[in-house]
């Protein structure tokens, strides 16, 4: 694991409103030396993104507003605002050398405009009133460009809405027609139970809570009286969504890593911030307070800072391998969205509410819209999301790793490939990888069919046109079962990977392993992982992936079942073990699932806590 940078925020108790005010300043103070001469950009050191450095500099500048605007709206002051205001004046002035530029279709600047729109809505006295007439014209004209261009058909449509809300709030011309078009298209993304897809046929991931619902709740609060019907709808859907989303959080504050844009880190809890701000209570204020503050505390214990105190790109440590093509050094400051409750002022009951733990939750939560079955080991702070996969895909970085693994875990994280050659570079945890003997492996990128029924998730997928795989997952913890029926016209090498266990810091192999002909277990200070063959040929093995492939631990080991299959029909059935609590090992490994074959029936016997069941598969 990367060396922890000692950051002042790690000592912040994050209990009171004053603590959150301090936290904003502790996060923003380190960026002060990086403002450009004209103050309109943050030239943070580090890597680049898909867009030019000048645009990345504006991104960093704008993303600070997600924390600064609530701070100012709540009546507080901060000297960095004088710098920001100067940057806004220069960035929107076409004659200034640091002008932010004219827009194009699908322009990244549209993303960053949204924060300025919210600033106009919530803090006109600090962003609008100090400007002279010329400066006001520049700001309004620059923002109005968004109405002339095309946006991606996803959560981006809310950026146009928020910009126009800002223009409207300060009495400047705005485009109601395009706002309505965007809002209607966004509504077409609605699925059920409070869930949206991020675009037609898109995934349901963190863009639902920290983008679509977040912006929807801002809209609901700002337009509560002017558009009461839509505001009520957004609030009602957010209440429904919260009933599922709470299952993504463990009692220790950690949350489920799944999908893209995980470099936004503590934006994970920004949905709860928006819920409090909008005045909805899907759970008591104290429960939502706990969800928010515990998540922030968990994050600020992780080594997520650069040596200069700025946020790094990565997840639980600095890591460009897992980052998106659109992650610049300033991108992570989108996480400041979680500080929205500061806008409520010091007399809001949220600040005096007693912080409460999670309410009692079911061990299993089937969440059909995102295609997930969430399992919880409450006493071990372990949350697992078993995943059917998706009928469509996209071209974002590491889509297979971020959306198509069989299971995701808040404890073990997940891994992304570092290169194309072999199992160590591929880091195929919670995936079935297949090769034609050339050491180049394919995994599931999308599926042909899927279903979730009671104790089983089914998916059908094709890594080659003449290879069809039917996979059944039997969710559970610490053990779960995978059944693969492979109809292939090719000779294939297969590797079914379990969880990726973080290795101990001071040891090369980092733990103790035990192995038999059909089972292998690895355990260390971080927990225990294993694999057990229940039916079919194969050999359990330990794969040591390349460093920095896992989003939580820089060095890992993956228990894996390896075999070779002949053309025709082949069955591979294995159980995989992941125990977060060392004290539960080895007792918990004793209750491994097992299988027996009676004539042409394969019978799987498994248990999840007090839930015990058997399931049959016809294997002729």
C-alpha cells in the first residue's frame, strides 16, 4: 500500500458543522499555490486527461465550487473565494488571456458550467452582485453558450438545466424550451424503484445517486414552488431509491466500489447530503447523518492525498491504472458535493440530530434495476454485490472490470488489467477468463441474456461467436457458488478467479496458504480468500497479479481455479470464499458449499448464515 501522507483532515473528528467547515478548508487550502496567474485555472501537477491541460485547469477550478458554494450559502466566509471570484471574471472575459473559451458540441466545459449555475442559484450575493455590468454580461453570455450545443444523452443533460436555473435566478435570459427537452429526456431514463439508467440502455451505477438524483434534488429544492409537480416526483423517486442505496454502505462507513468514476471517492455519500438539503427523510436525519459522516471519516483514513496535500487520482490510494480517460488531476474535487448540508445554516436540525447507526437491514437485497443482489455480513462490515452483467456496453476504460465481474466487495475491491499478457497482468478477480492457449485472455464484456430469480443469478454470454457460456451465480457470504456451462468449438484454457486479497505490507507473499487437490485458501491480516472445485476438472492456484491492479490494495493475490476444456459441452462448478474478519477464520471456511451428482442432476448445497438451500442443475 502506498505510504500515507499525514494530512490535517485525518485528525478532523468530522462530527459537527464546524468540523465540516474545517474539512472544506483542509481540502482546499493545499490547492492555493496552483492557481494560474489570472486565477481562472488550477494547474495541479500530475497526469493529463483526454482534454487539453487548459481545460483540465478550468475543471479543477470549477470543482472546488461544489464545496465552496454550500459553505458560502450557509453564511460562512473563506479567503479562497476572493481568488475564485477573480478567476470567474477573467475566465468569462473573451478579451482576457485566461478566457475559458468558446464551446463545442459535447464539450467538457459543459460539465464544469453546472457548478457556476448552482452558485448563481444559492449564492448570488457572492458571485453575481460583486460583478459590474460588463462582468455580469460576460458571465451570462459565456454560460448561455450551453444552449447552442449538443450534450451527451445521459446525466449531462442536467448540466444544461442547472446552468439555465442559474441564469434564471439572477434575471438573465435562459432557454426554457431546451430545459424542458432535457428534463423530459432525463425522465425517459427512469426504470423503477427510484433507479435510473445513465442514458438509454446505460448502466445504473454511482451516476444515479451522485449525479441524476443529486441534481434532481437540487432542482426540487430550487424549483419547489415554481415546478411543484416535478419537484414532488424527484423527491418521491429519491425516497424510493434510498431504500436500496442504503444497502451499498457498511457500518464502518465504507461503501461498495462498483462502476466507473470511482476517483470521485467520497461523492459516494453525496446523495445523502442532497437528501438532507432537499428536505426529504427516507430515513431519520440521524441515520443519514451517520451515513454521510462515517463515509467521510472512512475516506480520510485512506492514503488518498499527494505529498502536497492535494487529492490524488485513484481510489483507496493513488492509482492511474484504474482511472478514467477523463480524470485530470483536478477531477477528484467533484467529491466536494458531499458538503452540501453546509448550505442549510447552523440552525438546521441536521446539525443537532444524534448520529445514528444503520437501521436493521436484510441479509439479501435484490435490486433488479441495477442487476445486482446485495449480500451483507453486518458483523464484518462486508457488503457484496452479485452481478448479472448487462445487455449493452460502452467504451469507457476497463468497462468489463467495472461492470461485468460476478461480484463486487467493499472489503476486497476489484482489479483492472494492467496489460494483455497472462493472468498476472490481467488480474482477473471475480471473472472467468478464457484463452485459446496463447496467454491472451477474454472475459465477459456484455451478456446475451440475464435473469435474477430467488437464490440464483443467470447470465448467458459469448466471448467468441462460437463459444456460448451460461453462468449461474448462487450469492452468499463468505462462500458463493459459480456454475459455468461452456459450449465451445475451441480448445480453451480457463481461469475462474476469486476475490483479490490485499497482501501484508512487509511480506512478499503476505500470508499463509493451505491447499488440497480441490481447494486453496489464503489468509493474512486483511482477511481470507479461497477457491474450491465442486465439480469438473481443474486445479486451484494462487495468482499474484501485477502491482496496482486492485483499487484497494497495491499488491494482491487471487485464488483461481484453472483448467483446460475440449470442444463440446463442459461444466465448471466452483465455490469462492471471501472472509473479511480474521477472527471468523478458519471456522467459517468449514461451511463450504458442496455438490453431488445423481444420474444427470448436479445438486449444490449451500448456506448463507441461517439460510440453507439446495439447487439442482441438469448436466447431460
